[in-house]
C-alpha cells in the first residue's frame, strides 16, 4: 500500500463502509415491493411474505458469519477483510440489480448478510487504534454511521426508484466500488504481527466463539444484557410503521420524516454526545443512562395516543442509543488484543439473532392485540415487551457495573496505577 495515510482518512473509510452497510435496508425499502412483484408476478400483499423471508435470510447470515469475519481479521489483519468485504458488497449490489428470478435475489441477500458482517472487522479496527479509556466513545462512530445510513438509505432509494426498481442497486454498487478504491489507498493495517492468532473454525462461528468468550464471566454477563437490549431496540424497525399508521394515522411521508429525525438523532448522540459524556461520567454511567432513556421512551410510546407524544419522546429514544457503544466498550476492554475481532463478531451475531427474534415477537404481538374482534385492543404492547426486556438487561448488568465502580474506586487509591474509567 503506497505511503502512510493519515489515521483520520482510515476512520473516514470505516465510517463510509459502515454507512453503506446501514443504507442497505433503507435503500431497498422504497423499491422492494416493485422488484418482488416483478420477479414473482404476485400482488404486493403476497410478495411481501417473500420480503419477510429475505429479511430473515439476511439476519441469519449476519448471525452465522459475524464471528467468521472477525476471526479472519484476527488472523490476517483488518485491512484485507475490510477491503474484500467492501468489494463483495459492490458485486452483491450489482447482482441484485441484475437479478432475473427470486432465487438469485435470495442468493444476493445471503451474500449481503455475509459481507455486511464487516461490523466486526470495523469495530476491531477501532479497538486497535483506541486506548482502553477511549474505546466506548470511539465505538460511537459505528452508531453514527448507522444513523447517517438510516437517513440516506430511504432518501436515495426513493429518489432513484423513480428511474426503476433496480436503479438504487446500481448506485449502491458504484458507491461501494468507489469506497473500495478509497480504502485501498488510505487504510493501513492496525493489527500488529504479535497480536495475530491462528484461525480456528471451532471459534470462527457464533457457538464456538460464545464458548470461548463466555469463559470470561464479565463479558458473558454483558453479552447477555446486550442481546436483550438488541431484541428490545429492534422494536422500532419491526413495528414502527405499523404502529404509527394504526395509532396516529400517519402517512408514509409522516413515517419517513420521523425515521429521518431518529437517524439524525442517532448520528448526533453516538457520533458526538457520547464523546462529551465519556470524559465526564465514564462508560458504566453512560450505559445506565442509555438503558434508562430507552425504558422511558418505550413506556411513553406504549400508551401514546397522539403523534406529538412520539416526537416528544424521540429525544429519549435517541439518547437510548448511548447503550450500544457503552456495551461494546466495556466488553472490548476485557478481551486481549488478539481476540478483538472474535468479540466484535460475536456482538454482530447477537445483533443478527436479535434481528431474527424481535420482528417475529413484536409483529405477532402487535397483530394479536390489534386484530378485529380482539378482547383487548392495545397496539402499544410491543413497546411494553421492549420495556420489560430493557429492564431485565439493566438488572443483569447493574451488579457488574456496581462492582466496577468499587474496583475503580479502589484502583484510584493506588498511585502507582492509572485507572481506566468504567
């Protein structure tokens, strides 16, 4: 690789890569009904069932292959894994644009799920270049990328969709390829040779990685809490459109505007606010603030009857995004440098598993309590379930965080050591 590019350029590449990955679902949303009806010759209602299975396949691949990409990055370095994945995403977008039947589209979504597991390598890259006390706030970059992609995806997909159902995917392919070229010239390797470990298939899968990582009790507790948090947090993509249309009678434009506000909020909270808070209160306190804000938002939404209530509590919902980088930072500080990719892959697998569980639980409960003839009409039930899961997540993590505060206080009494804020 020519030259020694600046670290800031490398972080820009990571940000763009994760933003493009986050754009994927939003890019597809405006045109997927048209593409599916074209490929299946079915009406929209029936074609939507195939759309649901496509989402499950994508999430399943992320669950299965997150640790694989993470372990590969622990063996061969972050740079080759990120660059190959980026190039694969470009090819995959092109395959979707050229898809001639439903089977090809399913294959493309499988590839999307595998290559989209670059979260693990990207997060490991950030862990490599960050001091332990800075990891949580630097992991906020991942959430900021998600927020930006969450906003840009539907906008680009909707605008380009006017030129045909395949146009957004040609644009996604071009953008991903240009990003690959950018990364080739600016992305240095960050994994030191002494921190590389032998690739082992027994650990390069979610079950093997979990078995190895779970030997660390602290990480095991936090990972369980994170899984519950993810299942709760995915209530938004699972039922937000249905909930707001049912309760507030929002139009698609209204729903899109609310999602854009949330996306900008995520980018601000995880890209900037967490950096300010981490300097003042530490990662453990940030985690509890995030969980508490989520709980407030879920309870309020469960009983909301007017659209202004949803907007009034969007602030709490986006503040809840503080929990994700805090969870990641706390766990990252408790594994060695040669297992960062494995850990981040396991975190990606937890997210993939949550993406499978949450839509099923949340949509089924919403349907049951809003269907005609129901004895109890309660469209806010998914948010009640989410609130219960968030509470359980906090209860699981709370004793651990309490112990960390005690350990931190004890460490501060020893002048020969430099404490790390938790």
